[in-house]
C-alpha cells in the first residue's frame, strides 16, 4: 500500500475532469487508482503521494519521465501553467469535452446532458492568448539542463512544479503570453541581475526583486508593466535607468510602467500589499470586447482570454435573447463585477432594461463609468447583496424575466442560490469557470423546477485542464 510522501513512478492511462491523469495500479503487491493533476495518457511520470482516500490515491507531479506518443515537441518552453503545450489541440479538446460532460452528468444528476449539449467552442487563438502574466524572482533556481537546484542565483520566470521556493527562469516564450515580451524577458533579467541587487529568497524572506506583472491590451497591442520590489535596497536601485531600459527594450508597446514596493512577507504580487507609483506612461490600458471599450488597471478583473471571451459572451447572449423579452420586464445580471456582460446585453438589445448587481462598490462604480464611456443608457447598476436586492428595490418584484449568473470558481453559496431562486424568474443563464460547481448548482435548480435546456463548453484556456461552460435553464 502506498503511504503519504511515497515517491513512485507511474504510467498515465486515462484522463479525468480538470486535467487529472489516472494511473491504474494492478500488481501482486499493490492495487488502486492514482489521480495525478496536469498529466496526460501515455506519459510515464514521477509523483509523490499526497493523500490516501477510501477508493483512490492523490499525487503531485514531480517530473515527466517519458512523454506521451501523441505529444509533439514544439519551440515553446514548457511551464507548469501549460501542462499540455505539446499535446495537439484537437486531442486536448476531445478529452476536455468528454470528461466535463461525464462529470457534469454525475454531479448534477441530469442524465440527458449529451442530448442538450449545444456546442464546443474552440479558442480562436491557441497560443499567445493570455492578457495577463505574473513572473516571480527567486535566488533559488531550478536548472532545467541539469535538473538541479542552485542557490544564490538570480531566476526570473515561473515557480518549479510542486514548489514555492524555486523558480525556473524563462529563457524563451511559453506560448501563452505575448511572444515579443517573453522572448526579451531574458534581457530584462540580465539587466536587473547586473544591478547587484538580490532576487527574493522565499525561505529567508529577504531580497529586493520580487515579481513582474504584465497586462496586455490586444486592441492597442500594448503592455502595462509592474515591477514589484522590497524597500530594502531601494536607495541603490536606479529607477530612471530601469525605466529607460524598458522603453528601449519594448519601444512604444509599453503603455505604462509601474513600481510597487511590497514588504509583506507573503509571496504575492498583489498591489494592495504595497505602495505603487507610475514611472512613465499611465496606470490603465483599454481593451475591446464586441465593439465596447473597457478600461483595465493592473488589478482589475477581466477575462484572461478576451478573444475567446467574445465567443463565450456571444453564446450567453444568444441564450438570453432566444425568447422575446417584453418591455415591462428586466434582465438581472448578478455578480456583475464591472458590468461587462450587462453592457454587452444592453448594446445587443437597446430595448431591454438591464440591471447589474454586485456587492463590491468599487466594481459598481467602474461599471457605471464604463457604461457612460460606451454610451450605454439602458443599464442600472446597484451595489447590493444579491439576497437583499429585492428587499431594497421592490420596484423589480415580479418583473425579472432572466437572470445571468457568473460566479467565482467556488460557485454560488447554497443560501445565495436559494435567494436567487426566490427572485422568481423563468430563465437563468449560468456562466461558469468551474463546471463541477456549476453541476452542483444545476442539481439544486433542477429540484426547484428548472430544466436544463442547452449547455455549451468554451475552451478559454488551451494547454491547461480548465474549461468554461454556459448553461440555459428554463422554468416551465
């Protein structure tokens, strides 16, 4: 029997929802199933057993010993965040579709899921699709060539798989983010190393350089860059020289360069953990979705793959407007954030009243500003708790035709979903970045009298195990 902490070599034979590879052990001394995230059928892998469950084991991937016969090595540097970068896209999509539909069927209890399945929407771009990337510094480097750890180094890239203390330097494009930026990241790393200031040492929690966060506007083909450092050593860092170097490196593609001082020992790049200032340019860039403009700051929530998000939102809007909505009814966009979906609905059908609700006041203020900037007049936004919305806005009682749900990965809290059901709507369009929690909520909606009429999958994140889904529920 395996026990926690055992290091073993396995062959991956099957694939489960969320990018979990399956290894089936059947020997004279050992039998069982092991789930290993971020692996693919046909691979031989080295793992560490992380948990023993009643019917299976869970393990963490340490290394890929042999690639699957289906994988085709390309010129991108493999990173932990893109475990399927060598797997042909069509093969990725097939396994994602089948594993997601089976998991949704099992967790929701909706047995006819394949009959109501509408579409699998492929990403329009399978490489360089991300609009945000975070790179870490570390003085502990994992050297890919020798598969060894080097201390007192200067690494800039991504955390080594399964570790929090060491970084694999990115020496060429990963295939996910802007190619020019990542091809030149090595030059930026060499420049910063030559300053003599140290990269962050995660175990000791000392060092100067901590993170670089980059946000991209596909519409403007520009980048917003934020360098995160500690304050110790700041008097020895030539900010102006660094600013000039970045401008020379990337030219007018840099919309703005920010510097954040963060002395919080937590290894996170969040701007709210420190003080930021603009070194040159501006602290905001603008992106377009389906003809509307949206301003993005470094910390703004925005769809990671905007070109694919257009397809996702188009499918959701198709579901909203498939049936005519009478003029005395409204569409309610819950968890609306900065109002992206609400504004897209308002643009598509100017004759329908759209109400956006979110508990975060700052997001609602941004939603109002974006709507004004886009010339949208048929939206109203409220900073309110979803469950208490009708209590303080009784004018909408009995007038809600459709509800849009776009919750975080954890899905909707059971008490909140109960209150959503009590809003008394005939149609719910549910967008999810985690179909397993959506399936759980679908079971609750089914018990409340809603029927799943259509279901689509959208591959927003090629080369990963993640997938998004759109469901249309009708109450007969």
